[in-house]
C-alpha cells in the first residue's frame, strides 16, 4: 500500500511539471503525470525488491527519479512536436 504514496506524489509532481514547463499548448495535460506515475511505479517496485520497502534510498529515489523523468520526457515530447509541426508547415506551405 505504500506504493500509493509514491504514485500520488509522482502524479502531483507531473501536474506541476505540466504547468511550469514551456509549450503546454503542444501536449496533453496528462502527459507529464503519466510519465511520472509510470516511472514511479516501476522504480518503486524494483527498489522494494532490491532494497526493501523501509529503506530510505527506496523512498528518495522513488520520489526524485520520477520528477526528473517526467521533466525530461515532457521536454523531449514538446521538442519533437515543435519539430514535427514545423516540418508539416513547411511541407504544406502554411
């Protein structure tokens, strides 16, 4: 049940990332939270098997890594969308 705490924090961090990063008109509002929650679930699951649920490292990594991955993934998707939109505008002569 402790995984829910990590997932709730990750979702909140993802929402903050969506609203603070530039280019939010180019992506869906659930993109950053999805990156954060998916990565938090995977990281927490692996770390509980490796380090145990009560380890401080499990919690520290489970809370920091999803934030980093959400920001990085969101920036990469936004940059790819801008590049693709520019290529489409050039191809269509808009």
